[in-house]
C-alpha cells in the first residue's frame, strides 16, 4: 500500500511538472487516450524499475549478510530437531 501511494505521488508530480508539455501534445493533436497511455506506460516503467531495484537490493543484502548459509550440524546430517536431542 505504501509503494502504491509512492507511485501515485511520483506520477502526480510528473503530471504537474509536465502540464505544459501535455498541453502542447494536446495542441498538436494527441488525444486524451494517447496521453493516458503515455502516463500509464510511465507508471508501468517506474513500477518495473522499482521491482527490479528492490529485488536486486534484497538479493544483495541476503548475499552480504549470508542469510541461509549457516546450518547446524544436526540439519546437515539429516537429523530432525527432536532426533538431535536424542543423540542423532
């Protein structure tokens, strides 16, 4: 939900900054549908870029922190948690 609000804020800021550009597009013949498609494509691009950057940062953090590498000797040998208490 937070990322959705962030996306909406980015698109609205882009709209306000590009109001003149969008007006010029309308003046030279772009229809409302074309402008809407342009804005939707921009939103999709921002979304995909956010997903790629977020997933990359997550993968890097996992590699950096070594999450998932450390396993107990009981787990490596195939013993269950209860079996390791019994001297597996």
